C-alpha cells in the first residue's frame, strides 16, 4: 500500500506503532516527540497525526488524547516500515534441535505447532500434508480372519501406517507375499499417485502369466494406498496454544473470544485461509479483515509454506492479536518453515 507518506509521517507512524506494540496504550504527541527523534513541536506532531487519522492509519479511542494504529496502519507498517530482527543463532539452534532430520512427520508437525506457540506466545498452527505427497518405502500384507488383510505401509518420511482392507476375494499368504515383493521391487520410492496409474498401464499391456500378479497388485494397492493417502481419521491441521489468547488485553472481549475458539474448533475456515498461501513465496501476513473471517477481525495471521526437495507440503504460522511484534514473528515463522522442510526431507531411499 503506497500512500505517499512523507519521511516525517513515516517516522512518526513507525514510532507510534512500535510504542503501541510495546505497551498496548494509546500514544500521545509528547511521547512521539520524545521517541521519534524528530526536531518538531508537539503541535506539528498533532497535525501530522490528524492527517494520518484522516487517511485511516491511526484512530483515537474514546476520549483519549493518544492514538492507536488501525489494521490499515499495521498493513503500511508491515509492508514498508518494518525493521526485521532475524533470529539469533541460539534460537535457530534450539529450533533445529526440536526439529531433527529423520524424525517422523507427525512428531515433527506436532513439535512445530508447539514451538511456534511457545516462541510467539500466541497460537501455533501447521497444516498436515496428504500422505499422497510422500513416496512409500516398503509394504507388507498380513492375512487376518476372513478376507481381511492388515497392510503395513512405511513411507520415506519414516511414518508407518497400518490399514485393514477387505478385498473382493480371498488371497493366500503366498499371493500376498508375491504382491508385496512385486510392489516393493518396482515402486518403492515413488509417490502413491503414480503407482496406481503405472499398475493399470502394466496390466493393460500384459497378456502373460504376470496378469494374475498384476491384477492382485492393482486391487490390493488401490485399497491399501488409497486408504493411506486420505485416512478418515487424519488431522488436516494442528493447533497449539489457543488458551494463550485468553489472557491478552487485545482479545479480552468474551463474545469475540468465544467466536474465535469456535473457529479454532471448526478448523475448516482457518484451513481454507492457510490453503490460500500454499503457493506463496515466503511469508504472508493477514491483518484483521484481510483474513476474510469475522472471528479473526482482531487478529493477525502470519504464514509461510513449508516443503522439501522443491515440493510444497503444507503451511505453518502464528495466529495472534494485531498488536504483535511483527519484526520478530515474521522471521520466526520463516525460519521454522525452512527448518521443518529440511527435517522432513522426503527423499526416496532404498527399502
């Protein structure tokens, strides 16, 4: 947003927002004169503040002599006035230690939401990648009673999933072993979405003794890998630290808090907001009404996509009040996204 503010107005707006973020109080002309470093009179500052109020960047609450930033003022601040504070080396090392490479995906994602909440003192959020985005490493079929089969599926990100399937016919232990060996030999290290298409193509092109084995592989893998790609019980999004918002001065209105917690419980709308940032480059910041969600009108959502090996896997971020330390939260979210992507590293490896 370019409102062509002159240098004095920009410095005063930056000073006002920084001061308000620190203490949460309306900022008066005397404080601005002292903190801004400008050699101007309080009267001049009042005139500039009146101009900033007229264009919607600050407002005067109630009868206070001071002013507070509006959502539009925060937007100008984030876009053009913010001076970032990169994470210190010790903080990066702590993050890396909590997100070790090779750990299981679910553990990493749970740690990530908790870390974002602990470091920001707000809500940490991370979307869960679909299993279909990961290659599988190894598969086993274990016959159960009747026609039911236990599928043990190991993915390249070290996650293990167990699924029970019920194919159309009964398979002997020998057939199950042959099918597992075939899938492991020909498809380990390939994404789930590719496997079914390749099997169907091979079956269509095969008119030999391989047809029986391929038919079994098609049916079993369709059920086993399809269930693994989108299990009904899977979480779409992990949230941590919702109760941290209850003690914040900026979100003290009980009706607003109730609406916010209901949105957290539903998850659907917040997940849709996060999905909008999947293809974003770097950090995105949604302030107040920019979220498009009424319960988040008094909140800011800071997000960044995470991924590995050139593939975007999901989005993580922080949800807090509009009065947050943007210069710290934004680099923190970006660093966490980078470290989570490095830890996931879903490169195919030998079974």
